[in-house]
C-alpha cells in the first residue's frame, strides 16, 4: 500500500532537524554575586555550614494539587529561601553569552530576546528530593527554566531532565557554576541527596521581541510540502481497518513535538523543532491556497503491554503548584521511569483537538473535535514523548494487558479555504449560526447560503440533544434560537430545513415561538409539517425518539401554542398541537396495554399533566377538533384502567385553577364518574369466591388455557401441575407479569417436577382496597363538579 500523503509530509518536515530540549553550560564562580538578607554575601563553593545557615532562613517548599497548595515531603522535600531576601547579580557579559547559547541550543528564533527572571533559591540537604514534575509557564513570555547549581560538594541529587524516552542527568560542580536550561514542558526531577548540600537558583526564561519563526528551507521543500497538502485534500481517505475509501479529508492535523498551555499557544512562541517545522508547513499551506491555525490536542494511545511485574498497575497523579511547580507524582524518585514494560502493538490512537486559534493567532477558541486517523500525522510518534498520564490494565478475560497513555501536544491544523467555515462550525455550531445571520444581515445572503451548504455533510449528525459540559451545564443552550434566526436570514427553504433538522421538539421553548411563527409563515404549511414531524421523531419507533417529550408537552406546549396563536400563527400552533397529541395518545395506548397493573397505572398517571396541557392548549388556540379528539379518546376506551388516566388528567388540570366546565374536562369528569359508579355497583366478592381473570396478554397457548381454567374456578385454590422447566418459566412469567395474587412453587420430586399454584388472600384484600380507592376518587370528582 502506498504511503499516505500526510505521512510523507511528516517525514519531509522531520528532515534532519535535531532539537535539543535541554542544554548545559558552565560559568566562572566570579560571574555571580549572591546576597541574601540575614545571611550576607555567599562565598563559593558553599560550605556545609553556610548551607545550613541558609536553611535557617528557608521554609519547606510547596506544591499544588488542584486548587490546593500543599506541603508534602513525600512529593517535594527541599528548603526554599523567600525570593524577597535574595539578590543575584551577574556579570553582564557572562549572562549575555549564557542566554545567547541557550537560545541557539534550544532552537529559539535568533531575532528574539531571551531574558532570565529569578524565581527561587533552594537548598537540598541529605535525603531530600523533588519527584518528577513539570514547570508552570508563569507568564505569557515564559518559554523555559534555567537551573543554576552553585558550587558545593554533595553526593547524589542529580537533576534529571527528559522528554519521552530520552533523559539526561546533570550534576553540579565543586568549583564552577553549572547552568541547565530546558523547555517548560519538559519533565524533570531531583534525585535524593546522599551527602552534602545542593544549593540552586531557578530562573524563568522569558522570550521577547521578534519571536516569529521563519521558514528555514529551500523553495523546493516548501513546494514539495504544498504538493503533499494538495494530494492529501484530493485523495479519498482509506480507513485504517479496511473498507471502502471515504471522501477526501477536510483537514490535516500535524502534531507538534512539544506541549503548550492555552495561554502559551502562539505562532511566535514555538519551541525547538516546532519552531523550524511550523513555518515551513504554514508557508506551504499559504502557497497551496489553504488556511492554517494553531491548536492543542489531547492524544490517547493504547498498546498491548506486559509489565515486568504482571500484578502491577498504576496511574500517575498530577499536582499543580501555584508558586513553583506544576506536577509531581509517584512516591520514590525515578520510580515511574525505571518501570519496564514490553510494549507490543498499538491497538488504538485517539486524537482530540481541544483548542485552536484563528488564522491570525490572536483569538483562542475552545473546541472538542475528534480527529480521524486519516486526518492526523506527526514527525515524532507520541510513544517517543513523555505521557502526562499512564494506566496499565491487567488481564480482564477478553480484554486487558493494555497500557493507556495520555499526551498533550501542540498542533497545526490545515484546511482548504472552502472548508474553513465548516471546520470551525463543527466544533462551534453557535459561532457558525451567528456568522450566517451576520452575513445575511449585511446583505451577503448568497454568501450565507454557500457557507451553510458546507455544513450539510455533518450538521444532521450533531447530537444537540445530549451535549453537556464538564460542569454539567448544557453546551447547546440557546442553539435553537440561533438556528431559527439563521434559518430566517438565509431566506431559502432548503437551507433553513437543513439548519433546523438536528433539533428535537424538546428544545423548543416559549421564547422560540415568535421566530418559529415567522419562519413557518414564510416557508408554508408543507415545510412546517416536515420540520415539526422531524422534531418529534418522524416515523422512527418510540425508543428511537428524543426522551422527555411528555414532560415537554406538560411544561412548554400551552405557552408556545398560545403565543403562536396570539401572533397570528394559529396554523403552526394547531399543527404543533396535533403532533403533540399524536405522541401522547400513542404513549397512552402503550400504557393501557401494559400487562403489569402497577406499571400501567404509574405510566397513565404520568400522562395526566401532558393530557391536561393539551386540553389547555387546544382551548387557547380554539382547536375544538383536537379537544374533542382528546376527550373522545379518554371517554371511548373500554375497561377499567382508563380511569387512572382520567383522574390524573383531572387532577393536573384542576391544579392549574381550571374548572371542570373548561377545556373538555366536564365530559371526562362525567365519564369517570360513571365508570367509578359502575365499579362500585358491582356485587362484592363472596368470601368463598376465588375466581381470577387472566388478562389476555397476547398468548393463547395450551399452558395459558390450563392456567386460565384454574384461575377462573371460584372454588379451587390450589393446583398441582407436573410441568417441565420451560413450561414452568412461562407460567411464572404470566402470573408475575399480571401481578396475580397467586404463589408458584416448584416441588422437586419425580420427573417432571410439580408446579404448585396457590391463590392467596391478597385477592380479597386487593379488591377491598380498590373499592375504597374508588369511593375516595368518586367523592373527589363529585366535589370538583360541585
């Protein structure tokens, strides 16, 4: 199989670039003068006695965990001297040369200015350490950290700096200043001090001035990249796991080597090899007529993996420090890095874009977009980088022995200009709808229609009905209102229908009545009927429709219909009312057919408020035919169960200050009264009468016939029935499903076993309780009728 264009593009960008994530320098002791209030001027090398005196000025260093600031020597064990007491003065020429070398070694833009801002003075004594962590970028200009180890004699205490699988160890010197600089997204740790004292200054490295990276490649390289982009966007995507090629990708997500925070994401603040590669890709995209934006991506990889100790599983913990450091985890320095796994095949890799900037990089937008395999590439595989979190899952039967890893990575996202609107809309529908309305409002209606047309491939699949943020709030609040405004603005029935198609009726609120009425009046009754049918679920089965339709009818329908009718959109109100009644009538029919009496009555009681709301809405919109249909349905049904629905509807209606003479309630109340009277006029069950009626239940098998005969026998209370297991199960289900007052026990003697059925006294007690309820209900209805 030919290598995909995106992978060849990543290979071209990888080139021969070697980016250092850290670098080490040395300087003369005389280049630094250190004064500490309460200590005096430090002399180098720092003696153990002087180090102990510095400790006397310090306090335990802190770290953060979430919103908390903690002091925990199991994570960070060192002494910190308050920075306000510290004055560090460098020889200007030495510091200038140091920063110039750091800038060159880390691959920072040559035209930019790099400065160092003192952050802390730390002293490590024997047995102290700092677990693996990652520094916080404390300002928008911060690019990295500079650690200056003062001359002293100590054992252990190596500074370990790493990125992915590559780690470097740095030790101090007894007779020189040791300086280590590294990017802020590098993991690092200080191993345990075995003897002596380690004294260090830490600096924040800040990048200022002209930080814009420039493409450092010949025109041929840029043209090659442009050709690969064109190939990527014109070649049907081949699924990773086989199948027919899909449409060409609509975007390319090139993952960067470094991790960036949202505040640090900018074209002018790229690190290492990213600063060399991104300008090349950006220039190639520009030459090819494409648009490029910067982004942040979360990557999850899952591998087959076998640990050295199969019983071991771990999950890294992260700590966040509001003062000095951003993350620390794993008790014991170097523990995580020293664990060995035999990592086998990559099972899955998931990439999600979490942020991106506008084309000018000035505005950061939060997104949540899953990136397909055919859209992503990287010069450096994620497995070669350091994950911020890992989890090993042991054997779990059909699944297990896997290692999951999570990474934060920068990204550059490229898309054709024609797809720019759709790409942004896919992660921010609110923005897209507002933009369409804005375009049309300034007269560019044709442009708004063209932009909306690019949304069609994915717009109908948006899950607007079940989208919540991490804080539990609705991420699509207000979206239908925006869509209604956009649908009106584009002045095209087809585009409007496409924009409104993803929604469900439960999204419609009272403040949508006015724009809905205006749109439906403009696009006509057939268009309106198609739209509303789709919102109700169309011809889909009940289980495949949006949840909460009955609650929506009870809560919103009367107000919406009233507002529509008042504003002259009575036809839309009546069609909305008709479709609502169709759904509630279907739910009522389903409830009445339930074999379980308790489930049936509970379901019918839940429909009381929607039915009452329908009657109110029918009256408000003068829809006499619908009101008559509702009352006719509730009064025309056979059987006793319908009174549960009638009573629930009456109670719900009267709770809203309605009177029985309004909204068709009088007919329902009269029919309910007649049914209750009819039940109470039936002869009371004689104490010797044990007859029970078996509900039809849709089954007319021989077993049910035998069961029906036993139940109908007024004198027979017990029935011993030799029956095989399958037959026993069927009889059990019929008795339990209908909640009959009959016990069923199996006597496990002989073959087949004997099923023993016994009618219980709950038969008589249940009928007495039912009669008492009917008497109370009848009195309540009579009181309502006056």
